[in-house]
């Protein structure tokens, strides 16, 4: 607290005390009382500010409590001496009063130590917990025995520790995913690069005849296209995950978009002997979205479904309104996805097992990851439906504001 505020409190207190005594016993007694209050109060305030300014030299809180009590009691004893000398109080009465106040001061100092013991225990608990966290522990829970500011500090520290543990777990997960992503990208790049290198060396060294050379040359665009597609997917995924989304949004009629996409995929489905149908429930409200990006999601999902559906199987695209969202589901009658793999199919380059492997175009493994990023960038979500015959991939989009 500021010195000016302390002076103001002293002046107001002295004035009120002097006025009260003066009104009751006369001006002379009022002035005397004011002088006594100044003599007793000023040393307390001076010593308090002095100790506060040099608090770092006083030591523990227990010692500070005792010193504060001693200052208060000592100042009262000084005031008693001043009153005894000024108002002709008998030495006997002054001695008895001083002795009683002295004893009260000793008890007060001991009480301060008793109170400080619990406070010091709570402070030690907070200090030990914070030091343990600093040394790497993350299973720390700080407990205190009071309901005071130290308890609030302990709760804030526990929240900080929990947040730190959560953030570190997320960092570890992200690092593992990053490491796996690098390994997967390296693997997927190695295959077409190795093929390109072998073809180039064979042509350069002239170890193949004209027919073989023409066949190798015909394979070059395929490998180059695979490389280009992978690089494009990686670039788009990195932008989506970084939040670099600069799409133009408009009101999109999802029923029309679904029908248009299904028709566009019908040729690929017919080539594999798969029936693709669209089923739209009622008149769908529009969604505020980017039509090209949403169609990219539908293309990926339908293409995956066709690839994993045997001949004479079916792929169905359903769309319906549920509450404030429009939900679209792509269902196939293929082999389905194992329960153990369902939580991983949206991860980049996930290819564990025959059923969950490459739910995007061959060699990429990024289709569902990009689908999730696009849907979430539109404020929606994507998930796998309940397991049954085949696979059900469902995503929702918020309706456009009216």
C-alpha cells in the first residue's frame, strides 16, 4: 500500500478521535487525545512501511507474522506510556495495563506462529509440486488444507499441470504422426522414383530393344502422374492443416451436387460392374460452402467405395436433413473395415490391413485425410457409420443461414 494512503488513514483517525474526545470532555482533552494517537499510530505505520520495503530481509512468513505482532503490541505499550505521562494515570495502573498487554502480545505472537504453520505447509506443498513439474513429473496433484488464496494458487497450478500434460501428449502424438508421415511419404515416393530411374537407365544404356523401349516410355507418364498426384495431395493437406483456406463460399444445393457427382462417377462404376445410386430425402436446404471442394469430397468417397465393392455390388449416396445440419452418407457393399482400424482410416497414409488399406486411390493414402480437412474447414465433421455389410462414411455440414 502507498505511504500517502497510510498518512491519510492516520490523519482521518486522529481527527475523528480528537473530535470525539473534544465533544465529550472539551477541546484540551481532544487535542491531547489527538497528540496521543499520533504518538502511538505514527510509529506503527512507519515501522510497517519500513518492514514492507525490506520484506526480503525478514525471512519466513512465520517470522514476518511475529514481527508484525511485536510492532503492534510495542506501539500499544508506547501509547500506554504516553497516556500515563500525559493524563496522570497512576504508575500502578499503567504497569498492570502494560503487563496485561504484554502477555496478550506474547499470546498473539504464538497464535501467529500457529496460524503460520498451516500456511507454511500449504506453501511448501505448492513449492514441492511446482519443483517436481520443473524436474519433469507430470503426475503431480497439489493439495492444500485451506480455502484461501493459497488454495486458489494450488488449483491454478493443478490446472496448469493438467494442461501441460495434455499439451505434451498432443505434441508426442503429433511428432509420432509427423515421423510416420515422413516415412510413408518416403516409401510412396521411392516406388515411382525407382521405376523411373530403372527405365531411364535402361533406355540410356541401350540394353532394351525398340519394343521394350516403347513400353518403358509408355510407363513414364504413369509414374510421373503418380508423383504429381502425391505432391499435390501433400501440398493441399499441408495448407488445410495450417488453416490456409481461401475459398469462395456460396449457397450450394447439395441435392443437385449429389446427383451431378453420382452421374459423373457412373462410367467408372459401370466399368467395374458396380451400381451407383443417389437417394435424397426431401428437399435439402442449401449449405454455405465451396462446391468444388465438396465435390472433391464426394468424388473421393464414391471412388473409394467403387474400388472396394465387388462386381454386382452397389454404392449408395444418401442425403438428408437432420436438425440444423445436412448429412451425406456413402455406403458400399464391399468388404468393410475392421473395427480395430476404424479409428485410423482418416489418418494420413494409413494402410494397415487389407480392408482398411488404401481407401483412397492406389499409392496415395491421403484421400480420407483431405476429405476430413475439407469438411472440418466448412464447420462440419466426418465419421464412419455403424459397421455392417460394407462401409458407411458419413459427413455433416451446417445449413446456410436463411
